[in-house]
C-alpha cells in the first residue's frame, strides 16, 4: 500500500480505487487529469472517493494519488472580496485559466501567493505566546487583519519581523516552529476557541419585520424556509447587504447562476451604511451553482464556515448566509444513494440531522483563543419541496435554530414583501434582547412590539369572522382594529428591498414608525368613541402621508411633521 | 477509431445492458451494440469497473439478445454543430428528419455542457417584449432568463409559447435571432401544430428543431434537451446570436429519468423520481444566460404540464427552485373564456426588476405592476366573500376592488392570439384600470408617477 493506486470503478461522481490506504476524508487526486476528490468510505482494500468534478471519460485502471491530508481551506490576508467555488478555488482565476465555462482538472490556491502584504508585529522576540494569540496585523480592505498563532503552537517567540511578505513567507518563529501569515485548516473540523458565551446583542439588519418582531442575535441561528418564489434569496441578500456584522460570508449553495451574478454585480456597487465603503470589502462569496459538481456543493458549506470561524477568531462579528441548506442536504442524499446506503426519511441519509446540528453548532458567540469576543450568526435558507414544512430538512433545522422566519406563498402572491408570516414566525431571542432594546432604542420598545404582535393576532381572528359575514357587520371598534393592522402591515411590515430609501430602515426609524402608528391608533380609538366613522379615519390625509413617507428622501422631516400635526388633524375630524 | 467488439453481455434489464470483462472503459463514454441482423444501437456508459460495464441504451433494448456485440467508442457523446443547422429538422438524437443532407460539422461539442463560471456571467437585464401584457407588464422576461410555462393537459401552453416565439423582440434592436425548439415525447399532432406555425410565419429558417415524439424511445428524451442546448450554446456564444430555446414537455423528460432510475434499481426519491433530479434539471435550465463580453444570449422557455395541476408535484416544484420564476396557466381562466389563461398571482419573474424601469421600459413600471398585483389579489379574495354574503354587504371600497379584478381579467389578461401589445400600451392599460380605484388606495406608487401617468392628471393636458 502506497501513495499511488488505481481506479477500480467509476459511477458518476463516486470512484472506487484500490492500492491506497488513506484516512477518511483525505483528499485523493483521481485519474490522468488529477481530479480532486475526498475519501468517504473504506471497505477492505477498496477506497470510495467522491470527486468534486465531472468524471466523464475517467477509466478503471487510471492512477490515483493519496495526498495524505484532508480538504483544507487557506486562511490569511486576501480572503475578503474573494469569490470562490465550493472547494475554495477562486472563480476569477478559474476563468483566466479555462475560459467562461468551468472545465475540470484545474486547481488554484484559495489565496494569492504572490501578493505582498505589510505585516506589523504586535509581540516581540522573547514574548511567550499561546495558540490563537494575535502576533501581528495586516491592513486588508474593511478590516485590520489579525495574524494569529496557528492552533497547536505555544511557546516563546524566537524571531518575528515587520515588512512586506507574501502569505507563504515566514514572519515569525515560535518555539522552533515557522509561522506564516497563511494558516491551513481542515474544513470539516470546527476551529478551536476558549469558550462559548450567551449572545445578548441583536444583529441589526435594517429589515423591520426581522429587527422589531423576530430579532436575531450576533451569534444566533436562524432559518428561512419557504416555497420557491417567496423571497428566500432576496431576504438573504438583504441580510448580507445590511446586517451590522463586520464580515459577511455568503454561500450560494446549489442555487441559480444568474442570482450569483446579481450578487457579484451589486455588492461592489453598494455601500456599507456604516463605513461607507463598498460592501464587497467585507464579504467573502462562495458560489457553487446548481449545475456545478454536487460533491463540491456538499463541501461548500464547510468551506464557508471555516472562513467565518477564522474571522471570528480575530474577534469580529461574522454573519454567514447559506442559500440553500436544502441543496446541501440534497447533495448529501445524492452521494449517499450512490454509496447505496440505507436511506432514512425521504431518501435522505440517516445522518442528515447530525450533520445539520453539527453545522449550526459551529455558530455562536465565543471568547476566542486570543481572549477577544467574536461571533458567527448563521442564517440558513431552506427550500422545502412543495412548500411543505413537514419535510425532513425543515424539521431537522427547526429543532436546532432559534429564529424562524417563515416565508409565505399567500403573502408573496399579494406582493407583500418581505413575505415573512408574522403569525407563524418566532424568535426565541426576543426576551433576552429586551434589555438591549430598552437601553439602546427606547424604554417602551418591547411594549410597542408586543402591542403590534397582539393586534396582528387579533386581526387574524377577526379576518375569520369577516370571511363569513363581511366587514360591514363588524362593530366600529373592530373595524378600526382591522384598519390599524392594515397600517401595521402596509406601512411597517412591508418593505421594498429595491427602493433606495426603504431598503434599509435604521432601528430608530423602526421605532418611530411603530410609535406613530400606536399614537394614531389611540387617537383613532378616541375618535371612534366620539362617533367619527372608521372610514373617515382611514381616509385621513395624515394616514396617507404616513404610508408614503417611507419612500421619500426627506423621510425624517416628514415623520417629524406627522408627529407634530397628528393631534391637530385628529381634532379637525370633530366628532361629538 | 476501431475498437474491439465484446461478446460478453451478461444481463439486459430495461434500458440497461451489462457487459463483462472489458478493457478499461471511461465513464459516460459512448457504446454501440450490434444486433445479429447487423443494425446498431447507441448507448452510454453509466457505471464502469474492472469486472462489469453498464450501458444505458438510448433507443431501448427491445430486440437485443445476449449474443449481441458491444463496442466502446472511447469518447463521450459529442454534437456536430454548424451554422447550416438553422432551418433543419432533426430527430431527438440529432439525425436529420427532413430528408436533407447530413450536417457538415464546423465543430463537435460535448453535449454534457460545462457549467458557466458564475464570475463570467453577465447580469441579464435586456427587456424582451413578448407583446403579451401578463408577461410584459406583470412578469417581465429578460434576455438570458429561464422562464418556464407551468401548464396542464388541455391548456393552450403551446399557443402561448408560439406567440412568444413569434412576437418576442428587444426594443430598438435588430440583432441575429434564432429559435431552438426541442420536443420531448409530444404527440405527432402537437409536433405538426408547431411545424405548421413555424412554416406559416417563416420562423423555420431561423430555427433548429429537435423532435422526439411520443412513440420514439423514452430514453432518447434524456439526450434531446442536451443536444438542443449544445446547439444553442454554439449559436449564442460562438456565432453571437440571441437564441430562444423552447423545450416541451419537461414532464416527459422527467418520466424518462424515472424510468431509467427504476431500471437501475436506485433508491427513489419523492414520487419515485430519482433523488438527483434537481441536479439533473439544473444541468438543463442553468444552460441559459449571458456571458460577459459575448454578444449572444440564451433565453429558455421550458414548458411542463403539471400532473393534476399540482404545483407541488416534484417536477414543477424542482423546476421552480431552479428557474427564474414561472408563468402559470390556470384552467379557471380558460373556462371563463380568457386567453392566454395566465394566472398572474402565482406567476413570477425574478429578473423583472433588472429589466424594467427608466431606460428599459418606463420609470413607473414597477410601481404600477406592484399596485395591480395588490389590487387584483384583494379583488380576488373578495370574490370568495361575495359568494357567501352577496355584493350588497360589501363596502364601496371593496366593491371597487372587486370590479377591478373582473376588469383586470377581461382587459389585461385577455388578448388576441395575434395581438402584439407594446409595453407602453400595456402600461397605459394598467393605469386606465387603476384610475377606477380611489387614488388614496394607490399606496404602492410614488406621488410623482401618479401625477404624470394617472389618467385623471393626463386628461388635463
């Protein structure tokens, strides 16, 4: 048994080889073209390999080479702004090497090995350092990239130097071991950290329904399930664009090519609302579209997660979007069925649930080995077949995640976007975040939120009655409730992702809207008591102005004006 | 290349032939099985090992005995392509059906088709005017998009597809345009209908037609769309043409996929369809788009009939997850005498926002379309209520919306089979209907557009 063996069988992306004795998940180069693959099963002297590329034309008898190491990601300066496929090959480099279509047998390193980066040490010779500790910095796009001691190395700094280096060059020697700016890490293993902490700060996304009604924390997990066309991708992209994380890792896992193009063209043009710099500067994109090899799709979420963990270890808040985890699960199913494994539910492998929880557990807010806090928030899109939420991927995901943004086909059909259903969605974080909201937004913010949720719940009950007897049969007070919830839905919950003003709503503005609608509601209730008709209230110019204000450039002035004139306009309605 | 003929067939099952003790054979390579009468059948290697090779026969296995011989061609399937293919009618496996000469290839291309590097893709944003209001106004098609028609037996999806093929144009453009038409398992009569229309309108000379009819081998259907798309890619990205690909009917394609899966004794997924159907369909649909610095484009309109009009059936469901929206035809509308019976509520074009607005269609397009959607949805909801409580119980506001929904179907959805509406015409028509609503209800439209386009303000000038 040696480093080289031969192919025994080829069946699609699954290749069986003999003559090598690798470890599980080690990378094997397959065939004349040296296609990359990973060991997924060992039976006697036969090694089963999943190949990341198309295997057409590969024959039994061709050579295989055991690289002796698992699939690794290259971590270091140069990650930001990159666009990778599922196994961290940079797509622009692939295009240079093989043209517009992705051919096979081409490898490319994840980082540019020729580029020089200015390295400034923050420790000096003779210092004692431990694994994960920061030893130097490199300015990179939106952040100060921190160079850390690779896991497993502890001891005295024998040598460290400042200057311009490539990621391959030695910048320090610690305990006799050479340290470079680049680390390699096996993607299927989580990177170590000191300890996990409870997340207590919201991830502000600028999306009203998310931030106010169903908030996610920095370090939290959320799932967005929804049938096709309900807006999973738009929601994911909105979060990727506007969430207040320092780093965004966006994994396009088995999705549409044209959608990735949209991300690729819009992100460099969009500005981060906080730093004013292009969004691409804080983003790492992984694009493994649906027609790219399925094995690479399976690996893509791990590649993305490893990159996210690397930035977390520097003490940054990272948000990771996976669109869509269902395609990842399907890739597992496809490979499992080629291995002729006994299927679990709906043909998915029995380990589906274990893999999903392992993945989401890599999220969280932690104290990194360097002692600084960092976090990874994960938002996974789920694409349930037929929009049926009882299917295995959705169900197994819901058992793990703590925020559930349920997208709804009915809302989509009436163009209510984001089509997040306010009755079925939930966030298990809202209670623990109340303190933050009270302190940073307004003392009565949780109260306002609960008022809105309660009223929407009441609306659902009233709608059932309306379906039977018509709205005219309702007493005025209930008609008013419907009018107010219509305002909450149309003004507050609906948000136009494509409108330059409405696409991002800062927390303070979200509160202002909620508060104005609430004030409107109490005025209106008094007016109804004084026998003003609900119709007259619904037709008020004030209401109209409030509804349209969210599309206006001078939105803050208009809101102030509405707040100032509300009392007077209601007085003008008269009544008894 | 002359290759060795093996006489070691051990098993024949469904479309599969098992051959023992061969020299190394590549995965996906072509194989030829020779029958005792000397006739030849083509197939493709599905599984290759030292001991046994499994061949999937394109034209079925009927008549193949164990004594047949098998040869391997040492290469994967390639499609001969050339500019002269325009105007030709070919079989589902690419052989001429029109009595014309064999195609003299300018190139031979792998039919599997490599994935376009997402980095190389260009954002599709050029508006295609189809002349059909429900598409142009409400679910806009752009160049490089894949927009399927979800239909069902008995609905006029073929007529809609043909109307699109006939009328589709880019405003202010007169570039090279071609249609690639691939029929999979459609009846002879349907095929005749398409061919007659192509001939009547002279479209045939700009078209390449692939016909796999209902009585042709089901397995052949697996390669028909790949041949069609390989041709389309050649026309688009080598010859700089704008290609519209019509694929009909994907349901038959998926049935064939299931048939092969069953023959291979694979673990079935939902409703017996193979677990890899998503990836397989993606391999077809994703072959649409634009490439940076290339002039041509591929726009796909696949047609599929939803079994039992069930949009959650695996075929439309998986399709919807890959394509950039869908146009849904509904029987209720057809029953009400409306052509094209397109249900805008469940239809969607994901690339619409890229293709509309100032400089593309008109600045007010998005707002008007959103408003029509909301008003139409509200009006339709009220219909259910009217059935119970009667129109009298509705408020004036509700009655307004109810009328809007009726008018919408009668005037915007309904149009003639040869009626080619301009985008301006469609948008003005939409405004006309919105004009019947109380202006305060137009919450989705910026004030400035109302002042420019609302009929009330227009009449003043």
